C-alpha cells in the first residue's frame, strides 16, 4: 500500500481490502481452481462449498432466512437489471426517487421506452424523500417502488423501513439499491419489508470487483424472468432454464475466485460488526464536516449531520471547477477523490449541482483521523489560496 496516498474514493470501490480478501482469492487460484457444480471431483465440491458459504454469510448479514434466495451477480447493476427487466411489463407503473444512480434510472428509462410508466418523486435539497410523497404517487397500475438505500452523492439514507410499510399496505414490490450501504449500514430485509435487494461486493463488503448479488423474496422469483439463460450445472438433461432458486438466475460459470474474495470480505464485516463499522465511519464524517464548516468557500451538500448517513460527503470550492479541485487534491496532497456527476445526474439536479457536479470524499473504516485532518488542512490551503487570488 502506498503510504503517501490518502484514499477517499470508497463509494466507487473500497481500498485497501482486508488481507483476508487477497488471501482467499490466492488460495482458490493456487489450491482449488475447480468449477463449482460442474463436476463431482473434490476440487469442484470445494469450489461449490465456497459459493454456498458465501450465500450463507450474505444471508446472515441481511437477515435472509434461506441463503438460496441470494442470487450471485457481477455487481449491483446486474442485480437491478434482473429486477427491472425481469419483473416489469408494459402497462406497469413504477415509482422511484430523484436521487437515484443510473444503475436504477437507466434500466427504468429503457423500460419506459417499452411502455412502463415512471413517476420520479422529488426529494428535498438534502436528498431526503418524504414517504408521504410516495403514497401520493401510487396509482392503480403501480407495481413496484425502486429506491436507493443511500445516495452515492450525499450519503443521505432513505427511510426504507417507512417505504417498506407503504409497499406492504398497498400490495407493491419494494426493490432497494444497497450498493452504498451493504456492509456499512444495517440492513434487515425482513424488518424493512424489502422484496428485492441489489448489492455489490467491491465497496463496503470489501470483496473484489465483479461480485455482487440480488436477494429475491420467497415466491417472487416466478414473477421475474431471467435475463440470461444457459448452463447451470443442474438439470442438465433439459434444455429449458431451471425454475428454482438460485439457478433460475445464475447461468454460466460463476466468478468463483471473486466469490472467494467476497466471502472473505463479508466475513471481515461480520467479525467487526456493521454497527462498529458504522460508528467508526460516522466519527470520521463528523470530524470532517466540523473541520471544513468554517473554511472560506467550502460548500457542503446534503445533510450536515454525521448521522444518519453513509460515509460520503460532497462539496465544492467556490469558483473552482470540481474536476480541477480533485486534480489539485491528487497532485499536490495525494488525496484520491471523485469529481463530477458520479453516475447520478438526477441526484445532482436535486441538490443543485448539475451539470458540473461536486468533489466527493467517501471514507471507510480503514481511514484514520489523521487522514481526515490532513484533508481538512489541504482544503484550507486551497480555499485560502483562492481567496487571496481574488
């Protein structure tokens, strides 16, 4: 690890990973290597055990009663594509929010072109949605609500439990994009009345890229058409896709080496405890917000408190292009951030930063207080320099 780098881009991909993640992937490649479910030899069986154990760990994390309800995917985007393209039909109406990532908005817009009606419920300037506005948007043909668990731009956590109660009362399906919360914010699919939960492995679950999943509530899978069919290693005597979970949605040889890393990452999260990770990251956010609140020209977006939120903070420096600010932070101070629209133009329109976007810092439990303080001093230097130039 480069000690000169301060990595604040964990909302894109977490880094560093726990050493257990790397070790698990190396162990698979060096000592196992078999294809799960495709053969009967011991290495294939061991690979299959890794895959099933990963489902079990994820089920434990999200309070899923049956691990087979978890479909393993390449990322949250693939999971959301299964939910959108497999579940919705022309003539349906869906509700979403004005803070969604393009992983939700683009599939929905694609379905809109095929005859699905969409209502985008506006959010407050801090990114929060009012559940009552969702109730007002429900129509006779409303089928589902698609909502982010937390914004990747502002860290704002949506009232998913309240929205879950609304979906139950009106007989709707709730699909939650948990890309930003899985691993760093408590998720209980039973308590929150979540029917579909899409998550990625490479962020707060500390797995590698190319891993993720989709939880599907029992009984709902028959209403969702698979978007990819093919070999599963099961029911090889028939030429139709199996209709049972999770094989219905898992065609092709899986990314077993990635899944091995994901399993190790989830085990790391479970060993630390989501509550402890959340508490640690909230302290970092609080330290940062308090440290920059009095700096000249620093504009913070979203909620100003450290809780409830994910460890994501968006800001701008008055009069400075966010891309230029991010470049200076990188080149002059070794601070890795992300600038621009963060694949979420709807969110930036909501908070008033479209089309330029913002600079985003996103922390993880591997970041330190010293790094936060260093970043505050860097922003103090940049903002003061700009003030002196005017």
